[in-house]
């Protein structure tokens, strides 16, 4: 495809939304056509699924990790078909806050669903679409979680213990080690401007 697909990943509180927005603005200012989106979300169906999987309260019942993975991939399939592939075909730079690697990190490394099972579902949802560049905003969970006020925490921030979030972070770092040609790891414990300098720097070789 003539376009470029960039994803931002990381644990809770890493600043993915802010950095994705800043990157989109910078690339637009440089004259590039940019499509900014997020996971889960980005489509009507995706936003409806987002309201389910991220809701802080679930009526007292937990969502099974496999059900979580299937819901995230349902939103992903719609986003790929409706937004990402058409934008890439039109030559746009697509920037997405979270993508399939988040499901591997959270439901795989974090919750224990076998990675091969998750990858099979991912393949069906994405049709094999892989980002050209994935930026990992790395932050220890103790720091990331502390950035969120209790009232604004989503289900993963509020209902999962610190050990879960440590496994998620370790999972992201393991995925980055496995594919160093695609991933760029950035220290997200610093102030937002310093982080963005590295985010923009990671994209200069591509756009």
C-alpha cells in the first residue's frame, strides 16, 4: 500500500493519546495527509465496543480474557476495513493509538491467553496488516497508573492489580525485542515535550 501505518503502544498512563495527536499535527504541518484514529474505537461499532470493554464497572461481573480479546478484535476488524486500509490505499499516514500488539500484551502476557491463539484471531481481524512502525512509550506501571485520577480510570486501570500491569509492560518490551526493525522504545517517564522529540525523531526516516 502507498500509505504508512504508525502505531503507538504502551502501558496505562504512557501518554499514547497525547503523543499520537502531537505526531499527527506535526506530520500535517509538514504537508503529509494524516488519518488519526484509536483502538478500540475509530468507527461507530468500535466506539460502542469501547464503551463496553473500558467501562470501569461491569455490574459486578468480570469479562473473561478471551471475550476481551474477541471484543477488541471485533472493533479492530471494523477499523481496519472501514478506516485504516482505505486511508493507506489513498496514500495517507495512519496513526493509531493502540493496535493488535495491545491485545498480545494485555490478554496474552497480562491475562495468560496463549499468544498463538491471539495471533490467529488477530490475523483474521486484520487480514495480516502489520504497522510499518510501532512506537512503544515505556513507563513503569507504578508511574503510569499514578498519572490517572481514580475517577477517570478505565476498567483495566481500576480492576487489575499491579502485577498484571507489570506483566503487560514486560510483554510490550518482549514484543519489541522480537521485532526491533519495527519497534522503537521511548522512555515515557519524562516530560511530554522530551518524549515527543523522540517520537518525532523515530518517524523522520519514514515521513
